[in-house]
C-alpha cells in the first residue's frame, strides 16, 4: 500500500509538473503573440490559460488584447477584473473607464476616471474623459437634426474606412479579400491586409437639394502600382488628382523595413499620375523613419501643406498631428500642432475641408467615447482654435473618424464602427441640413476678440462660451433666425441676430457682436445756499431721465449738502434740488452719451433763498448792496453781466470755483438769480428781491424784444417753483413826478405779468406792483444831481416771493403788505 501511495503521489506530482510546464509554454506563446501584435492568437492562448488557472498576468494582457482589437465589451469585462487585482496599475483604471464609457456607462466610468486622476494628476486624460461624461447629453443632442447620415451599401463585413473623393468617385481603404486563391491576413486582427479600392459615385438631383443622395458603383482595386501585399490605406489627392499621398507599411521595392523591436512601421509615400490609371515611381517622404510611424496624409487645397499623424519623439501623447510646408518644391521639417490640438491620447485621420478647417479624430479630447471627430482652424501662424466636437449624429459612443467633404462642404463621408453597420468599420454618407454659424464677440473700442464671453443662443436654448479667438460655432437650418445675447464680466450686455434667409447650404454665416466695456457713470455734487455759499442740509434732490421718468428715489442732503446718483449709459438727465424757502436749483443735460469709460459728472446746485429772517443780513455778513462777486468775477448791476476781475471783460469759460460763463452769462456752477439792490425789510416779511434785467423805451411800458431772454428765465423759474406767489415790482428813478412814476411803474409791472400769463402762468400766482420812485437805493432823490449810471440803479424790475399756494398753515404764509410810505405827487398839473 505504501508503495502504491508513493507511486500515486509521484504520478500526481508528474502530472502537476507536466501541467505547469504546459501553462508556462502557453504563457510564453501568448506573450510572444502580444509582442508580435498578433492579438487574435494572444486572446486564444490567454483564454486557454485562464480556463485552468486564475493568473493576473493573463487577465491583464487579455484585457489589453481585447482593447487593441476594439472589442469593447470583452475589454470592459476583463478590465473590470484587472482593476481589482493587487497587480493592477493606475492606467488600467483609465482603460476600464474608457471601456465603460464606450459601452454607454458614463456614470460608472466617471468614478474610475476620478480614481485615475487622483493617482496620476499630471495626465489630463482622466479629467478630460470625466468632463466628457458631463457633456454627454449636450454632445448627443446639440447637433441633432443638423446632419442626415446613411450607411453606404458598398460596405463589406470587414473594415472599410478612409474615403476620399477622386475623379467623380471614391477611393477608400478596405480589408475585403477579393482573391480566393492567395489569402494574406494581418496578425493584429486576423483579417486581410488593407488595400485601396475605387468605386464610381453618382449623385442624384442637383448638388444643393440632393447632396448626399448617391448611387454607388462596384468597388474595384485602385491601383496595382500602389497596392502591395501589406497595408495600403488612407489616401489623399491633390486638387487636380495628379498627385497621390498614401499610407503603407514600411515596404518598398520588395524590401521590408523594421524598427529595433522588429515592428514594420507605417510610412507616407507619394506618386504622380502617368495617365490612364497608371502611377509613377513611389517616393518616401523625407520625414519618414524606420523607428516611428508616419501616416494618414491630408493635403491642403493649395497643395502646399501636408498634414499627417505620427508617434515620432517629442510629441504630446500617442499619435500626434503634424504638418509640413512645401518650401522650394521640397517638404519642410514636421511641425507639431501643439497642445491645443494634440493630447496624451491619439490624434489621427486629419482632413482639410474646402473652407480651410482641419478635421481630425481624437480619443483625448472631450467626446462621447472612443474616437470622435473634431474641427479646428489656424487662427494665426502656429496657433489653433480649441477643437470643436461635431457631436451626434456624426459622433457616437463608438469610434468615428476619417471625415471628408465635397467641394461645396455640404455633404460627404465618414467612418464609424457603431452598432447597426454591415461590418466592423463602415463608411457612412452624410448631408448637412443646416449651415455653420460663426459668432465673433469683440471689444467695440479695441476691436480685440473677447475670450470667455457667454452667448445665449435662443434657438438652441443653450449658452456657449467664446474661445481664445472670441468665437463660438453652431449650425442653423435655412430660412431661420435666432436671437443671440452676449454677456461678460465688466461689459454691458449685447444682442444680435443670426438669420439664414436667402442662404444656401454651401455658405457660412458670420455674425459679429461688439461689446462695450461696462462703465460706471455717476453724477454727484453739493447743494449750496447761494446767499451764504454754505452747504445746504435737508434739500430734496430728484433726477429724471430724458423720457421724463424718475431715474432714482429722491435724495435728502445731509449736513455736507452732498448728493449722489448712478446713471445709465447713453442717456441724459435732469437734476433738481428743492427746499422750502428757496428757489429750486437745476442742472439740465447731465449726459452720459458718447462716454466710453467710467466717469463721475459733477454738478453743484445753488439754491437762492426767497426770504431772510430778521438779523440774517448782519449774521451772514452778506452785502445786499449793488454788486455780487466771487473770488474771480463780479456782477455789473447796471448790465447784469458777470465780469472777470482781472481782465474787466465779460467772464467766459470755466473758473476754478466751478462756475461756467459764456460771454458774461452764468451757465452753471452757481445761481443765475441776481439780487436786487432793495434791502429786505419787515414791511414785506424780509422777502428777498431779485432783479429782472428789463429795459424799456422812454415813457413806455411795452416789452421790448431784448427783454425776452430775461423774461424766459423768470418764466422757467415760476414753472420750476409752482408753489410760490410772486410779486413783480417795477421801480423808476426820481426824475418826473411821483404820480407819473407810480403809474408808469405799475404799467410796466403789469406788462411783465401779462407776458407771463400769456405763456400759461396762473394769474393767481402773480401780483403786479409799481413802486415808482419810493424805493430808491441811493442818494438820487428829487433835484439831486446824479449820473445816468446812478439813475439806472433805481430804474429796475424786481421779483420776490410774497406767498405760497400750498402753505400748510395759511396764517403763517408770507403775505405781501401795502406800502405805507407811498408818497403823493403834489404837482398834479405837471405834464409828466
């Protein structure tokens, strides 16, 4: 029995050893298959290993192999197991998130992107892909209805991709095998090598209305000179079709080239047409290399720039986009498109559209999963706009790439491996049902573009943000209009409209929205007592706009007399200060029109008192004589003109005290009311008289034309102060009899009252009173020799407040009393 146990144990040991040796051999074969890019064989071997043993290495490589052949369902399953292994690396979390997203499970993918970003914060892919999940709904719905797509009926059950227009037909890459005798397959996918095919394309109807409605011929191999026994794909033609650029494995003249790891890299080759479907000798482009791949050529319409993709050293990620410019007939050194376009992922399959926009596929920008198609444009030499995702239905959760447009840019073809196709990668046709709209938002003054402006697009019910060039892009259907509203910090809101009326699908609509920098406009000032020149407390200041509407609540001045209002742009205002016992102070035409930058407007308001309390004259030290003056000007009482103290000429311009004069007339910065020489007295409740500079013809009482401006001022004062009852007092000099002067002055006062009532002033607010020569202000009495200037001081018309129509307590209202000292003319027979 013991011997049997020993034999049995030995047999078991031998079996285990034999099995272990078998597993080791399979693992070695599988790894070799991975190194040889034979992912189909590697998947087969790793599955066999995992049927017997749970090996981390097998799970990791199996997940990688499924990802390489684009089997996202199996890749998701195995990465889901890999990320939970102790041997898992951070990159596996990123790949697991990518597979989840590719399979429409963005919410779960977001958690794994977060986990990857936390472990590898310098790799922006995790953050980009997470943001892609946040924008998924927008990318799926934003452009729906703007494109119509159709699966082309010439697709095979293998890969068909990379369509390009050529001489009335289409050239594309395909794995379809049309040779039943010799079958060559590629170890990566197990499918035949790629070859270039051509088919005729006939469009039904006119180019505009039937764009994208095609009838296809039968696919045939494109050219024996170009197709080889290895990969030949992704072609680009010159505009005249005489030159061709295409991608091929490193195989030329029957010789294969390998890099240091034994991999046959991709290169771009060039040939010129020799006519009749023949192509000349192939040329390898100067930037090709055995050590890295150069692929996917895209020639610009003018033939002077070639875009391509490469994993050459010095890039930003996997495959980057480059361009080479033709210089003196030779291709220059490759130029990387930079980090705005290239990412840590792959940027491949560039295409130059007829309008100059560059389209490409990427798995590193915000997208729907896998490869998405984006557009960008060169805004300045070496500077590219932020790539714009074309969104659904062009893009999907699957790989979408290799787009091409017809000459009008209205329809074309692209490639996708989305569900519902015939094979793996399939070619789809598309037609635009809307036109591209480009909106430029810029500073109106500097004309510089504004980055970061928000533009609400009403027809999309969406808000877009301008890029570094101040632009947003979207599409609109024909015969439509759409309101646009731009907003940005420190700028006034701006609006515009985009309309596609009378446009065609081949056109592009450009809309410009100028924005004006937000400026803060303020009017501020001090309300002064015009008599004392001191700030006035308790004045009510109001402001109305040019439409007569209140622009702000009323303002009551503090002890400082200061007031303050905010103003709007491009408006004019009227500011008015009022207080009981004062005539209102007004500032007209306070305007912000024509102002671009913030500005504080200053308007001091001067309120002239209507009466004085007993003793005010002494307390204030105010000279109520025949002149008024400031530190810089004085008022000529005879003419009513403000004179400059230094020049003795009429004051003109703005003076240091803020007063503005025009040819001796005070325009702003003070009151234009001039006190009369009559001293307030108890007899008339200390009402302050103010002069009206009116001149009459000798022995006449009618209003002369030169008096109209002064009466206009008086009329305005009464309109602005509707609560006051005004006495119009007329005075004469002492020449002539008392009786005559009394009657003449009364007629003159009544003439003023009549003029005002004819203009609409309520007669009940006016009292005409002639004083004759009873209130002379100097020594020029009867028979006293005086100069004409001295007599002129006595010949005057004054007005003063003698009551109010809205007094709360009538018994306290100011009432005008009869003059008890009127002298009677003793010379009743005098001719005067």
